[in-house]
């Protein structure tokens, strides 16, 4: 780091791009530049973001295998395919402050789940109480289903569409 001498109070740190040397051999020098946070996301030719293929889907029961919440089991609430992350219920909880709305209202602090990378979770069998990798199998009727490798159990994901929920509400009101 370089210090700038033209600062108001004390010395400021220069925000030049960070470069580190990887292989310091006399024959060659390789410099790797750190990824910048303002670099745009990788896109396809039609300008749509590249979706990251994941082994988990919405509604799956998963176990966290790395990080602070290692060992916790929860249900996948949201899948962020463009970032390669998932939101698991009651895992990776963070605090968020909400400012007061209006003169009489008071601010508050809420807890919410933060996304976690999909490589840090494994599918979990609630019957056998064991985490397992996911495999694929073609059934006798021709359907391709996901199975748990350790137990051979077929994984059924929750339905993605919300239309049946709306139709059930409509039927109950009649």
C-alpha cells in the first residue's frame, strides 16, 4: 500500500488496484489482479445473465456443510440462480435495521435469512437423518427423477407455480 501525502488529516491510503504476485520465479512473474466489485455480471449474447446450474431446488430439505451454521437443517425458501446462492429457512440469520416510518413510529431491528452459496449445502434425508449427494435415475414410466446417492430415496421438489394455491383460495370462497 502506498500512502498519499496530500491529505487533510494524517495520511490516506491510496486505493490503487490490488495486485499480488503468484509465482515469483526468476524466469517469469505472474501478477493476478483482484476482482473488482463493480465488474458487471457475465451475460449471454442476448444480454441476459448467465444462470448457474445448481443441485438444489425450491422446497428441498438441505443440511449446511460449511460455515458458521454447519450442521443445521432447513428448507430452501428461495433460489438465486444468477448468483448461485440459496436462502435456507433459519440459516445464516442477519440483523437488518428498519428506519422509523412517520413521526410517531419507532425504528426496529429485524432478523432475516441471508443467501448462502449452493456448494455449502447438501440434500438431506429426513427419514434416514443423513446428508447425501444428488443423483439422477430414469424410472420405469420414463420420468427422470433426482435421488439421494446414499439412501436411494427419490427427491420430490415442491411445485414451482403458484396457480394451484390461487385456485384453492377461489374454491373456498364459493
